C-alpha cells in the first residue's frame, strides 16, 4: 500500500522545483513548515505571495523594486553619469555590499548566448540605449560575469555605445574567470571596480 499525504507531497514537490533544492532538502523544508505554528506558516505564505505580486522591474534600471522607480535610481546623491551594467538583480546587491560604488545600475537579465537562443533582443539592451540618449551618462562599466557569454555581451554593448562618445570600461580581473559576481566577496568586487579598464 502506498502511503501518501497529498498536501505534504505537493509541498515537497513545490520546494523541489526551486533551483538548487533537491528532494531531500525539499522534504526537510516541508517538514520544517509543518512544525511551525499555523500563524508562521501563514506569514511565510503571505510573504511569498506579496513578493511575487508586488515586486517588478524598475522602469529605469530594470532591477527589482516594489516601486515604479527603485530607490537607487531616485537617489539624487548617486552619480547618475555612471551606469554599471550587470546581468542579474543579484549582482546589484553584490555591488551595493561593497559600499564602494556610488553610480547607478542597469540590469540586462541575462547575456547573449546563441546556444540557448538568447540574442540581444531578449535582453534589456534597448532600455539601456534609451537611457544613454539624453547625454548625461559619461561612463558605462561593463560588469557582466567573466565568461564567454559575459565577454561577448560586454563587447556587443561596447560597440553600440562607442559612437555615442561615452567611455566604456570593463571590470578588472579580480573576479575569477567563469565565476559569478554574486559569490564574490566585497573586497574582490571593490578591487575589480577600482582597476576597471576601458574597452
């Protein structure tokens, strides 16, 4: 006889669908939820629904926010003449942890990857080019990951931006080739920012 508690199985299956969560971890998480008082489970479910319903892309930089324009883009103390171009919203948080960068960001939501059928049109490059049209931006820092796809994306954007007389720099290689920015420590990211090169 197959012993199956349908709601528990469904909860385990939902956790297992998350990236990096295997079946065993999904079971631990599901049982952990069941051990919580009902109000904690409701708070967890509410936080999940609120995050999914209220968080969207910033109308300017394409990072995540619960406002129309994120707090970084609306902060007048930041240097709006420098844009750090990153692949993912998590990269914004990585740079913010360094407390070394005072410019603004632009999130591409991926990199050019022909093998995965991701061309420039599937990234937020058009939105970046629109931001550059008013002449206030003086420098673009290409902070894509140091992978083949990240390099190709940086080169592609550099070729688009160069005719606009905007300086395009690339992070220095304190970041290991093939590594992800979100896992780099604050010191390494700060040094990479400091030693960026023009491309």
